[in-house]
């Protein structure tokens, strides 16, 4: 597929050239090619206007025609099979203004015919390079085919995230770029260049001008693209953490009982979890890891025996709801992240649960994420993985139909036996299911006998 994406972008550039326009690969794909990484997407920058782009290609979508961005759709490699999906490539007209496509300054977008001008309005030097597709297709290396008007190559070598030109200006044009600086620096393991860093510190409080959805997506990418712990530290250093996640900032300096948490305060513990996340974690797990102890600062108490956080799970859920609503999470993600927080302490009881409780625990939706969060939590604290191993073994070894068997007694069975539907039904069904999960009943008759013994015979 990657190769197909590259071929699609090369074809587009060729068609633009043939029509007398300039066309380059631009932005992240050039950076990734120079780093020897596979680009996620290939973006094309061109001197052709959006109208000219639309006239050349038969299938286009004007995603941001106002900003000069046209999506060109080409048949994928499976074409004309039933699985055929189009390959979409963003083609953007050169611009010479600083406004970025976040919808706030549309009246100021001005197109250009100069690639030099186009790169100067981009965010960071490492994202500001162009690549000559004809040279590249002709066998030149990415290095040889790169056009660098902004010093991006040198900054890649020096491993620096540096704003192009005046950092304040770049961030003023699009405040989200402050979070992008942190994301790229963390993901690539780079430093943020001092004047770029200083500009973020100065402007951090303006991050609220960015829509919560864009902030959420940027944070999610930081949490899931690797080095999430570094991203959190950089967010803190730049002053952005206190703005976008003040609740997480409060984890700092909150002491924990050293016998359970030799690693240090709640912040350090949380960073350790993030450090141990799998390479491509589900976003919900990553957010669950970040927020699992978010209720600790508010419940900290020095009890006579030790430091305690009574009720931190419930308080944490309330704080998390506020954060997740503020960042406009979908209901589905919100539910799962809250479930992760809600259940993370239950692993402590897992060895002493009744069979029925354990089975109900194991059949929670997406249990693997709960298990993984417990692993991260335990291995970032005492390091004792006994509970984890126990839960994992039971999860893996208990067959699906034992965890969630077909019910011996359901509502229909009760009605057929002469019980009238009513408020007691739920309790009866629960009692029968519990007994079944405990292995105490093995047939519908035994189930009905149990119901009769506990709740009486039908009237
Ligand atoms: N706020 C932004 C967003 C993007 N860009 C420019 O548009 C390019 C493409 O943006 P995007 O696809 O968001 O990022 P990538 O650099 O491709 O990074 P990633 O691989 O992480 O998606 C960037 O490289 C950069 O040149 C920018 O200047 N300012």
C-alpha cells in the first residue's frame, strides 16, 4: 500500500508537470524519507491553482479549496476488484501567507507560484523541505532529490525542532503548532530549539484559542506515537500541561506510600506507565494510563498507618469525566477510559473473588486493555506481577462459554414456570446466573429449584 501511495503521488506530480506546473512532495513525507522512515502519506505542493488541479484530475474532492487543498483520488492497486479503494493524495497550491487551515483566517489566504515562499509559511524546518519527484522517480536518493530552503536538513542532523523564521509568528498563525512542536520532539527524540521553546512558553496560555477537538487529537497522537512520557515532560516544561491538562499537573509532588510505591510521587509513577506503553497502544489505554490515578491529589491523606487515597477511584472518575467532556471525546472512548479508571483497583481482589465475580470481571468489554493497564500500573510500582499473572492465566484459560455461558434460566424460563414478570425478576435471574457461574447448577430444573428455594414458588 505504501508503495501504491508513493506511485499515486508520483503520477500526480508527473501530470502536473506535463500541464506546465511545478509540483513537489512537501512536509512530513520529505522528513520521513530523509529519516529512512515510511511516510504515512505523500503531500504534493504545486504552483497550479485549485481550479487547475481539479481540471487535470477526473476525481477530486475540494477538502479545503479555500486554502488551496484538493484531494486527488486515484484507483488503488486492487482496482478494478471488489476491494478497490481509492488512494487519496492531498495536493496544495503554494501559498505565501501565514494563515493555516484551521478555518480562522480564510480571508487572508493568498496563493503563490514560488516554492520558496510556500515553505516559509510552514511550521518547523524539519517539516519545511520539498522533494523533487521527477529526480526521485529517476533513481536519485531522497537526500539528492531534496530542496531545502529552510535549513531542515541540518536540523534533522542536529535533532532539533525549530520554527521556520520567527517562532512567535509561526505559533500566532496556528496555536496548535505549539503542541505539534512537543509531539515531533517527543516522537523523534529531538530537542526543541531554545527560541522556539521560549516562544511556546510565552504563548502557551493562548492554546485555548484552538478547538478542543484539535487539542485532543494532538494529545492522543503524543500518547500513542511513542515516547509518551517524554511528551508529557515537554508539555510540562513548555507550560502547556498546566493549560491543557491542569489536572495532570497536580499529580506532581503528591507523595505515595513508599512501601507500595518506591518509585516516587504520582506524577513519576504516571510517567513510568506511559514509558512502558506498548509501541502502538490503543488510544483508550494510553489515556487510561495517564488518568488512572487522577483522583489521588484530591484524596491524599496521611493516615496514622500510612498515606492513603480513600475513594480516589470515584473522585478520579469524576475528574476524568470533566477532562473527557472538555476535550469532546466520543461517548465510546469516554466509556472505555472511565471503565479503565473504574476497574483498575479491582485487580487487587482478583485472587479472592468468587467464581461468579471473577467471571463477570473477565467478561468486561475489551478486558485486554484492563489487564494491560494493570500490568503497567503494577510494573511501575512495586513490580509485583502476581495478580497480573493470575488474572492473565484465568482470562486465557477460561473458555468463552464458561465466562459467558448460555443461561440455564432466563426470563422466558421463569414465565414458562409460572412466575409473573415484575421487579423481583432481575434478582431471580441474577441469583440463577450466579449459581450457574459458580458451578452450583447444571440444568434449567436445578436453576428453577434454586429460584424456588430463594424466592418461593410461583403464585
Ligand atoms: N499546523 C500545521 C500543520 C501542518 N503544517 C505543514 O503541513 C505539513 C503536513 O502536515 P501534517 O500532515 O499534519 O503533518 P506531518 O508533518 O505530515 O506529520 P505526521 O507525519 O505526524 O502526520 C507539515 O509537514 C507542515 O509543513 C503546518 O505548517 N502547520
